[in-house]
C-alpha cells in the first residue's frame, strides 16, 4: 500500500511536466481577447437578432446576428439568459489571433422586458447582417 501511494504521489508531481502547451505566443498567453458592450435594445427580425449597443463614444451601434449562428454549444453565437434581477443585457465579442471568433449575447429571459423589441413588418434590416462569419464588422 505504501508503494502505491508513493507511486501515485510521484506521478502527480511529474505529470505536469508532460502537459501540452497550446499557447500562441512566447510568454504562454493565448492570443484571445474580447470586447464587452452594454446592449440598449434587441429586435427580433426575420433572419436574426438586430442588436443596438452602446459604443465607447457614447453613440449607438447596430449589428445583426443571424439565427443560424445559434446552432449548438460550439457555434459562432451563444444566447445566455440572465437571472432575474436588475442585470442589464450586454454582449461580448471574442477575437482569436486578431480575427472574429464568436459572440455571446446576455439577455433577459422574458421577451416582455423593455430591452426586447420587434422590427416593423417589411423593414429592411439586411444591411446589418454579415454575409458570413468572416465579414462580421463590429465597431467599438
């Protein structure tokens, strides 16, 4: 029994030496960063969500996030429902190696909240939606 404990202890000490290093820079830090912005209004449209957010210049920016991006856990976009309380919706845009990676939209669970809206019927919102993931243009 003592030998087994000693072997397990030795393995626990030595195993981190063989851990895989997946970093992309010299210091061991991944090249991933994000921008987090408060959301003013989320509109339901025929092809996706039209999101109005507050930019760093106190202006309102508008982007479209297609419904097709919300497919599974490892998809391009994720919709996270906020718990009940005074939390205000926000949006996090993630970049990896300088390119757009994915987006998280934190929203109120009830669509009756003041931050939810519906686009008027017949409104052309296609200019807000990217043609593909590579053309997603987010302005801070």
